[in-house]
C-alpha cells in the first residue's frame, strides 16, 4: 500500500510539473502582444513609446530619439527587474507624470516580459 501511495505521489508531481511548465507565460509573445504595439526592440523608437532594446540597466528617459516625459527624464532610478516590475504594475504610480498609462496587472506576465527584456541587450 505504501508503494501505491508513493507511485501516485510521483505521478501527480510529474503531471503537476508538466502543467506548470505549460502554464508559464512566454515573454516574447507577451511582449509582442502587450508592448509591441507601442515599443520597439531596435534602437529606434516604436510607434508611440521609446525603444526597449537594452532597457535593463539603463536610466529612464535615456534612449536617444524619443521625447520622454519630464517625469521620466528626472527619474533617478535604473531599470532593473524590481523597478520595471513596479513601473509595469502601475506606471502612473511608479512615475507620476509618465506618458505610459497602460500597465500589466498580472505578476507572472510582468515577470516574463521583464525576463524577455533582460535578454534583449
């Protein structure tokens, strides 16, 4: 009987791990769906927003060729996982006066987008 429970535990764990892996959001797809309409991953600005290639490690308002809000130009932070997470969760709260109004409310989606942006050097 003990072996049956052990076997069932292993099967349930494997199935759960598989479903969790499938449920993990795809950072690139999320970026394209949630951010790509306004932002680019090239050095040139997007249709409405600044370029995000190399954003991790950069100061806000620092990419050439985009007319940033005064609020972002004055920001003293450096974009990293924590500051991007706060900004994407609530842009106007993180940087009052920013032009960006649309955030990403789902934490695991923000994390996936940030991980993807971190890979875009």
